[in-house]
C-alpha cells in the first residue's frame, strides 16, 4: 500500500532543495512570489470590476492582502 501525502504537505524533495538555499536567496524568492501574487490579484480585480479606477483597484488589492487568511 502506497503512503498518501496530504495535498497541502510540503514536497520532501522541494524542502531538501530549499534547505540548501541561503537566507538571502529564500528572501528573494519570497519577494518574487509576493509580487507575482499581487499582479495576479490585481489582474483578477480589474477583470471583475471593469468600471473601477486604478486607485479603487489598488485599494481593494491592499485590503485583500491585509485581511488574507491561511
């Protein structure tokens, strides 16, 4: 019987790779991932609210990131 790893469990191979990274490299990757998430959220917000101004979109994206859970 195969061992089932929960979907939200980290991949052991990825964890081993990340363990070799310097703190600077891990921080840089975290910053890249946050920027990518911000861009995706902004694009989604624009699509869902085509009549909103850029200020309204930025305000909403900030609010969503501020109140994000999990």
